[in-house]
């Protein structure tokens, strides 16, 4: 290089050396630990992209610059200085490369950092994609002591969109359908968006029904765990799920009789109103008076009251646990009349027996109503022992017992719990939809 070009390079190198030397001197580099190269290095105008990439991604020990070749060689041209910078930036020679390896984080620290990033990403998905929070909207996040970390992540994400974000930690409920405290219920009525990650479901409560009636859009997350919030069904592309669910409408049209079977013994038949299939549990809850739970991804409906007869075998999960052995529900005229099989069966009898005692005598039988039927459409969801995600898994089906008022039924019993069939076969009239958990239609 000659003339002005060489002068410019020398000036740039001089500036670089002075600033790097000052930086290292200020930090007493001879005794300093490894430090991450910051953005100040990238500002020196080195044009080669691979140098910038290396500087951005490598932990570099402070080392004095040196020339290649014999010490004191006054004839070295400017290019040798550039080569030295390249050598340092790219970690040459090999002896230096070992020192450039990032320092090992304490055990578990990488996982914690990854966890935080996944929490933030999932929270942003809920706020931006699922709820489509608009700037300036009122949003209430209701959690309990079991879900405070999830609540905080949602609060942080929502605060990026709106300055009207309220996070409430309420006492943990006693059971699904337990009403939230009055102050919480009153606040829910004043919001445009409500998100409720709680241990027990608020979906079938008067508080949620009233909030929806008053114009809120609501997402509940009963039984949500940290793993479920960051993995599986919550990691799905909800826009694709919405598209796939929408395309199912033609298959459901004008089909009135549903028959569900399984290799473990399910054989039950019931009627539906084909116009009442719910196709909006797709993860996108962006209009007033909408209700969803997350992770989303299912198609469901109200079985016509009094029409269901047969046997349902729950062989996947019940509520928040995988079943230790299949649970057999005998159904007559839309009501469960007998429950058999394992510890889950005993839990079902106890839970719904206690719920019946809270009702008037004439309404106690209604607690055993088959309230809902649906099948999963979320390809990322897993069968892991939590019905919130299990019932969304692609190829599963589920039946719910209890309250059916949110779907237009008459069983206002304040509790609804679901059981999942792992690999069902489903017929719509005489047309097969699923066979042993696999869709037989495109």
C-alpha cells in the first residue's frame, strides 16, 4: 500500500492500538479474568465479516500485540499489522486458541439462562400471537402461588405492549371451578384481556362468564407448569393450527351421529348439533367475548343432552395424571352411572361426590353429565399427564364430566374435569375421521 491509503490505515491502526491499550490498562489486564468482547471493538471499522463474527462470539484474553517475524524488523509493511490483528481476532496460533474457549458456567447456569429465554419467548407468544394485545388495552393476569413465575413472565411481556397491566396473585383454589375472591372477580369485569394461569381451572366460573359477557377476551391455563409453558403444545405455530382447524369445518358439516371406539373398550354413541362444533380453540383469542385455554388446539362440542349411551374407557390421562389403569365410565342417557378402574376411578367418585353435596338435591345428578367431547389438533402437544395439554395432542380425544353451561347446556354444577383417550377411532355418521389415533382424512 502507498500514499494516502497507507496513511489512513496507519492512522486507523494507531487509534485502534491506543484505545485497546487504554482499555486493557484501565482493567489491569495482566491480572484480569477473561472478559467478553463488547460492542466497542466492533466500532473500529474492521470490514471483514468473519472478524466481526469472531469478535462477537469469542471470549478473548487480553494479550499484547506482536509482529510476525524477527523482532526489530523495521522493514515490515503495514500489512503485517493487519495480519497480526487477524491472528489475534481469529485465535492464532493454536496455543492461544485453547485460552479463547469460553469459561465454563457453573452447573445448571446454562439451563437457567435457556429457561429464562424460553419463558420470555412463550410469554411473548401468548401476548402477541394468542391474545393480540393492543397498545393501551387493560390486561389482568391472575395467578396463584403455584404459577407466580409464569404470571411474572406474562406481566413483563405485556408491559412491552401496554402500560395498563395488572398482575394479581390470588390464593390457590380448592378445586376446579372454585370462584376467585370477589375483588379479583370484580377486576376481571373491568378488563379487555384476562389471562389466568392457575392451579385449578377458572374456565367454568361465574367470574369468567361475567367477564366475557362484559366484553373481555379470556385465556385460562389450568394446571400450567413451567415445562408446559415453554415446551410441547405452547411451542406450536398457532397460526397453522388455526388454518388446519378451519379446514375441518367441511368434514363436520351435516354430521349428526358420533361414534367413538378404542381398542381398550370404548364404544359410545351420541348426537351433536353440527352447527355447534367449536373451531376457535386455535390459540388466537383476539376478539371481545372470546374464551380459550392454552396451550390451544382442539375441536369440541356439546353432546346433545340425554343422547349418549355406551362405555368410555379413559386410557390416557385424567385431570393432572396419567391413569395407572384404564378407567371405565358407563354412560346412560348422557349421565355417568358407574365408574371402575384403579386409583383414578376412586378419585373421580370422591371428587364428583363432594361436588354433588354442594348442590341442591334436585341438581346433584347433573354433576355426572357428559359435558363435552373433543379431539386434539396440536401436533406439538404431548401426552404427559396434564389434561390441559393432553387433550390438545393430535390424534387424541377426550370427554369431560360436569358443567356444560359454557357450551349452552343446563348442567350448572361448577366443576368440569376431562379424561383423555390416547388412540381413539371416531366416526361422523358413517364417515371415519380417526382410526386408532391417526386421521384418515387429509
